[in-house]
C-alpha cells in the first residue's frame, strides 16, 4: 500500500479530529493500525492527550534512596526451618555464595555428606562433582570434586540437593 498525497491528507484530517489509529485505519482501508501510527510519527503530527481525564494525575513522589550499607553487610538469605531427623547432627558448610549454611548429616540413613576435595576449575573432569562452594570472587572458591554419578555433574549428595522431586518441593513450601 502506498501513501498517496490524498491518503496522507485524509490521515492528517482524521488525526486532527481525534480519531484513534484503529479508526483511521478502518476508514482508510488496506492499512493496519501500526502503519497509521508509524505514518503519524514520520509526519511528526502533534500528539494527543491520553484518554481518561482532563487533568494529568498527580505523580507519586519517588522513594528516597536507601541508606548506604556497611561494606561488610551480607544480604539476607531466606532459610527453611526443617526438623532434624533422629540421630542427625548439624554441620556447617560454606555455601554457594560464601555464606555459612547448615547442612544435615544423617547417621541413621544412607545419606553421607562428602568431604570436599576443593578442586579448582581447571582440575575438574567428567567424573568429578562440579558443585560450587564459596564466593567465586574469593581465593577460597572451589568445587566439591568428589566422584560424580554417571549421568550427573554432581556427586550423590549434591545431586539430591540440586534435583528435588516436585512433590517434595511443594511440601517444603507449605
């Protein structure tokens, strides 16, 4: 569809009358609403006030910027309250983002928490656990490094942390 001088004049007249782009497109025929909007912008036709009232609504003031936090401030990490199974002990392990997190060691079941081999990125192989531990920006950052399962990048312990069945996740959220 070409924009002839006659169609452009009709577009300008309908626009000045206050018709919407959809209404103009319907009257012109063979042109989409978006084509009308594009032509209006290319012609630099004056914009119209938004519908919905004669006066602009009062703007809500912006929130003041939060006070700067101390350099050693750690962000809050949501925690889940889990009951410790009988015979279990609580251990501390440095988590993925460098914060200390509690990890359950269950002695009465077949879950065993591996002792990290503390491997660097270049030391990882297809058979080592690639679970990151610590802050990637620190010198202490490392990977678990224990033997991984055949079909997983993680050892059996970290695979249980990473891959939780949907039903168990929904129970934990409640």
